[in-house]
C-alpha cells in the first residue's frame, strides 16, 4: 500500500513544524506533491465561505496540522500557478479519501486511543449559490426524489465506524474513525455541476463545488463537538466518464501551449490534498436544528446575516371561487364585469429565476407542498396555456402582477397553476 503519502506535505506546512537546524537538510521535501499547487495562504484568502473573513487563528500557518486528507483523483493541468487546484469527478463514481494522522509525537494526547468524528460535505464554491443554498438543495431534492447528493460507499471504505447519513441533509455524511489505524473513506457525489447552472443558451459551464471535511473530538459529555481540523478542495462533477474527457481535453490544450505559457500553470498531480479552511458554519434551516457535529451551544463560528436584494419581484393574487362567482353575478346584472373587485396581492421574491424556485415560493405562500403543483402555465394569446420555463421567468419584467388560477391535474392529485 502506498501509505507513504502520510509523510510528504506542502513545504510551508512541513518546514514550519521542524526545528530550524533541519531546514537545510529537509528543504524540498514534498515538492513532488506540488507545494506550489497547495499554497495554503492563497487558498485561505479566497472568499469562498459563508464567513466574510477566515476564523482561523493568525498563527495557523506556523503549526503542523493534526490531520491530512487526500482525495485520490487527479488535479486539472489547466489551473494557473497561484490559483486553487480544481479536480474533476464523475457522477456516482466512488473516490477514495485517505484520512491521515499527521500529529507530531505527544501532540493532542487526549485523542490517542480514542475515536474522532469527521463530517464530509459537498457545498457550493460560488458565494452567490452559498447565499441560496437551502433553496438550491430543496430544488434538487424535488427534482430527484429519493436521491442523495453525497453517499458513502461503505463496502469499499476501511476503518469507518458508525457511518451515518441524515435524511434531511442530502449533501452531508459523517462517521467515526481511529486516527491510529488505517482509514480510507470512499464517497460518491450524485449531483452534477450543470444542475445548478441557469440555462440561457445551452452549453453553460457547470458550477464548482467544494468537498469539505470537518473533524471533531469528544467533549466531557461524550459529544463530538470540539473542533480539531477542517480542510477542503474545489471540484467539478460531470456525468459518468465526463471527468475523464474533461481531464484529457485540458491536458491536450496545455500540450499545445508555448513553453513560456506552460510555466504559468500547475502540473497535474495524481492526488488532491485538501487544504486547511474554516469550519463549516451551523446549518439552521433544517428544522431549526444544527448540523451533525455542532450542538446548539457551539457558537465559536457565527455567520453574519446578510440582506440581499432579490433579482426579480412578482406580485400574485389567488383568484378564489367567491371572486369568480361575484364577477359572474355582476356581469349578469350589469351586462359586464365591474372593476370594483378588491384583490390582495402577495410579493414573491426570486433570486435564481427558475421554475423550480417559483413553484416553491408559490407552494410556500399557500402552505402546500411543492409536489402538489404539477405544472405552472402562463395564460397566453387567445387563451392558450404556455408552460412556464426558466427562460420565461428570466424575461419577466420586475414587479409584474399575476392572478393565480388553479386547475386539477389529469394524471395525479396535484394541481396546475395558471398565471393570468
């Protein structure tokens, strides 16, 4: 087994933990794993997390990290020297993550012989998508009922104890492991990057994700809430075999570049080393409960609330049977419907400009399940029903008003919504 990976580290991580007398003799160790590719200071400077600023202590680069996580997938060769690495994954394929104990002799003795808990998440790299993470994940859940975003391949994994996957958190898995023993966890990512891209013209680039691992030790109450270490890497997920084709395309493009241009890019490495990052903050939108590994008293990493201006506002009013009957009565009495009917409109704020988001917002407004809404139509010329698509919503004028009518779906117990 090639477990020598436990020894090589990025230069700045290794050298910072060694005594000064050994600097000269050990300089260069870890270069074959790409010290430049895994520049921790560059990665920590990226605005990728929900915190506005990193919560890592100032001296975080002057210590050897207690753990190291290695994703066994090659990095892209089309990444510039000072950028964070990017790794391509195939949807549903099992990928190994090696969980390595990187402690020096005598470091963290309280976990020696004990288990630690690690939580693995697939989260958004893009900050705009981080703001709307709950809506994005709920939309994915609705389109892929019964599926998970992240799974553990338990038969392939080694040293993983008590693996768990919370059914309300599709992008999270957790498990216990003993740092003194060989541990490899195999993960499968089932969502693809283009599922979260607004389709305007077709062929859009998929959004990047992050794979993040947060590790905790037991507190006095036996709960795994004391944070030890967090690390993450940037990935893109393609349909089966798509990652291999993308890697090949990137490699061919780099081969065609001039030698002086190639020097501006990182080489491709066979494995991806996750770089240290801030712990992932509490998830408060799932039944008002914290994410696994954090309890309600864990307030070390607060997230400032943000007020975001919606990209599109529409106003809707439900056309009730009573209003329709009133209009029909007025028409019979006066020969035409009068304009005296009083409508109350509700504002719907849209950020993603998708049919899924509109369906969720309408369902939330009228306290029904999104699954009860089969389709949304817009009343078109000559009374035709036009299916509402993402592109149609993207072309709605801001502050457009609609009256909502409902029609029983033919094939199930749901309803069609008609925008008039």
